[in-house]
C-alpha cells in the first residue's frame, strides 16, 4: 500500500506505506549489488533534481537512483542560476512544469518551500530536504538500515544525538521511528534542543551517558561548523567531551548497538574516528548504500501512482 | 587539635539567634555548640564578644592575573583575614578575563597559598566581550562557582538566552549585572537634583529596573539559576519580589557601600566614592536595608575593587570606579547594626550563610559538622579608619577618616587561626 502523490515528508505517511517503501527498497538493494543494475520502472520518464542548496551526496544518490530505473535525469543547479537573477520560487516551478517533468526532486533552505512548489506543478515531488522541516528519504534509508541490522523496526531504543534543533534529519527520523512504535531519546545540549520537544512523545536527555543507556541504535547528527563556536555551544572540545560519541559512552549502549550518522561526519567533534570505522557497530557506509535503494523505491512507487492518476484522468476525459 | 571558644556571643544566621554560648572545634570542624570543654582543649575566652561564621565575600576583585600591583592573592588573603572574611569569591574581570579552564586551574593553584578560602567565578562570555559563551562545562570542572561578566551586561539577548539555557543543563549559576548598558554608559552619578547640581554625567535608576526586567524575562524563558550582583534602587524591588514569588530560581545581592553611603557623599568629588552602579538617593539606601531585613535581597558583599593611587587621582568622572572592602565590610556593616536597621544574625545571613548556600559552599553555619570558619569580633569597639593601615595593597576606601565601630579580634579558617587582633 502506497497512496501518496508526493513524498514531502514522513508526517503524512501511514506505517503501512513506510513498510511498503522499505520492502520494495530491499529488492532494489539486491538489484544494486548486481553487475547489471538496471530496471525499467521509470523508462521514458523525466526526473529533474532541483537543488536550491548545495548537496553532493544526496543529489548524486537521487541521480543514480533515477538512472538505474531508466529515467532521463537532469540536474538543475538552481543555486547558481535563475534564483540569482531574481526569479521567485513559484516562477521557477512554473517554468519547470512547462517542461513536463514526471519527478521533481527538490532541496531548499526554507522550511515549507517544497510543499509550496508541490502545489504548483503536475508531477510527483520528492522532498530532498527543506530547511529545518523534513528530509523523508533520509529517514527512510535510516529505517531500512536499522531494519536490516536489527531484524525489526519496532520496540527499539533509539538515541538521536546532537544538534536536534537545526536538523531536518532528526525531525523526519523522530516522526518515522515514532510511527513504528520505538522508544526515542533525544540527546544534546539544551541550546540545540527545539522548544517543547518533550511533547513529541520522546525522552529528552542533556546527559549523554543517561541517553545512551541500553540503546539499540545510536544516531549521531552532524554539528554544523557555524554553530560550533560560542553561539550554541562553547567550543568544539567541550562539545566533544560532553556529546561526542566515543568508546566510553558507547559502552553504555547495548553491546550490539549500531552507530549511524547521516554524513558528512566531523571526526573528533561529534564522533570519534575509530567508532565511525568500527565494523562491529558502525553502519554508516550501509546508510549510503540504502540511500540509493530507498530513493529508487520511493520514485518507483510515486511513478506508479502518477501513471495510475494520469490513466484515470484520461479515462474520465474519454467518458465525457 | 581541639579548640573551645567559651563565653561567646554566638551569632547564628541559620536560626537567626544571638546569645551567649560556647563552641567546640575539632580537626577543623565545629564538633559541638553549647557543650562543656573537652579535656585537652585549647580554651579561648571570648569575653562576651561576638563569634559568627566567617564572612563569605561574593565579588572580590583581585589583581591576578594582570594587576598584581593593585592586589595579589596573598595581600587580599591577609586583608580578608583581618576583616573577618574567611571565603573570598573572586571576580573574573581580570586582565585578561578569567575565561578558560587552563587559566582558572593556574590561578586556583596560586590562590591556594592565601590564608583564607578563595573560590573563583569565571567569565560568562569569552573575553567578557558578550559575543561567545565560555567553556562552561570545563570551567565548572576546573572549579568555577558561578559565571559572570562583572559589571558589563551581555547586551545580545539571544546570546544571553543561550548562555542561560546551556548553564541550566550544568546547573551552573549565572551572575548578572542588572543595568541597561545604553542608558548607563558613561554615568558616574544617579540622575536627579544632586547630580545636576554637581554637573556629573548621570543615569536614571530606571536603567537598573530595565536591566532587571530584561534578565528576569530571560530567566523565565530558560529557567536558569540566576543571581543579581547588585540591586541598589527601590524601584527594582517589586519586580524582584514578584519573580521570587513566582518561584524562579533567583537571588539578589547588594553592596555594603550602597547600604552605608548615598549620593550626598559625592559632594566633594572625592573619587573614592565613585562606584558602579553610582551611589543612590537616601530613600533608595533605606529601602535596600529594609529589603535585606525582609530577605528580598539575599546577599551583602563588599565588591572589593582595589585601585592604585593614580587611577583615583583624576577628575571624578575619569577616575576608576570601586573601593576596597575586605577589611571594611564588617565595621561598615556595624553601622547598620548600631543604627538599628539590621540585627547581627540578619547581617550574617546576608554576608555569610546566604552566599555560601547559593554557591554550594560549606560555610556560613554555626552547627556541628560545619567547617570551623569563624570570626570573633567586638561590635562596639570604636576607631578612626586610617586607610594606610589597611592590609590591601590598594588603599582606596571611602571610609578613610571616618569614625567606625566594630573590630575583628580573631579569624579562624578550618579551625586554624589566621588573624589575631588587639582585644
């Protein structure tokens, strides 16, 4: 079951829809491990990657996903083009719409910008991250990574650590993992914790040791450079001392706990380099692999719905 | 070693009592109150004079690092012992400001040689510049008891709110200086008839109220532990009272100079009377005494600020602010006692028990198990203050030449005598 027309966030998805994406993604993981990585799910369709904010990792992951499904993929580096010339977001959307894309992958630095764009176009829109709001494919790839490592995606204790306030990854994960009935702990300095977060139905810990106690999954977030000095936290070294993941703190989690990070990592700031490389715990490389598979699954499902919708419109038109 | 102080007038700020009794001290701790002298104890006959917990002086400027010619840990320690101060809470407005854990560890090692306890506040922002927060966690581990930018308010409210939020997670105490920085810039007197008459740049008492309101708003928002260093005007009291009634984790202090001097004292342009904030009206002074009695203001401190002769030998508005106070705090406080405004237990609650409690120190109590930090003094003994007899390296006291009452006879730190005065 997957009814959504767009993938704007995790919030509108039902648990069954999430499971559908993950199940299909599992099959794409197998496909991606073959020498010939080719499907025709998006054959003849046009995918446009519209990144208002620079991103190498996410954009290449979406590009690869589209290409492996047979779509014609175009990358628009909007950050350097029409926006600089003063075009509004809505005008950009209408211009693109006139080119008849089928899938639009959008990243924007403003929360809600992708939703606004989705209202103005006729194709399926995938949110590749909007401001501090959501980053649904990241949450889905994290879920797939957890499900494959732990054998299930429910009743796990999951600690999300670091800069929660500015992280769309944290928000999407919080929503997804909550929908799947996990116990979620948010760990980080109060200055990086959004207001009222305790009302989201999760535990909030300022003390990382308490937050990691018996956790099954430790999800680290990136601390952005501009937040490092003096504003939100006093210094890199104090942050690392109190909230950096090292062997001593990780020892408090369950012995088989997995360590995740959405990347790119700051070794020695939020995570000790040896932990990031520890094959007994770290699934950071798996996350990258799952990313391509999950994006293939999401685009495949959206494309099916798009075809069905267009088919229905056509038959209605014939009846009239 | 066992000491037994007998025939003493015990000033107990916890029970707010004042009566004749005895104290037994063993191995640096008070063992018993009101017990008979144990065998082999060294007997000290207080001859009916007062014995009280040693003073905890919150906000002492020491010139280390940077201005050791004005005051060193050693000279400050000697002045403190002679003034009945057994714990100094040092200010971070040094040169450079005490804002990193390595510097604090170094300074704390130097301070360990002083005859009294010295604890340190650290700066709240790096360089006291109000732009970036200090490493509060590391500084706390290094022994910082509170965080303060001294008399420089943090004007960036967003940064201050983040400092408070971060401090709350550490259960750290932030000490604010309630003052609107814009209004009070350059002011050396309180605005009104007298400042206009003297022709001095002045600031309205409202600048303090505005600063207080702003800081209390941030405390409401962040639920941080907060202390106002100096509340000096009556107009601040309603806001303070209301915030305390709400249950905010706040306390407030005031300076001995604002309790004993007023704006009339500026008349001769004597620069020893220049303070930050400036001296206030007589009505404000009286209101502050009442607020201490009532408990709205929790702490009285000297705000000991040593200045060399040259920085005071200037036109009033150009002179450096502040006065020394470690050795004059007790006799100045006796003015409040003799004028009937405050009882001795009330004074010791504000000068010893409350600051110790607020900073989490073992001090300020006359009870079994408490540290034997004590002062023996004669509240009546009259003398004329001679600034050149002060043990501080700097001699800038506004009480020079004044007739005072109250002399320290002895001071003990952890049961060890660190000062012996004339009986």
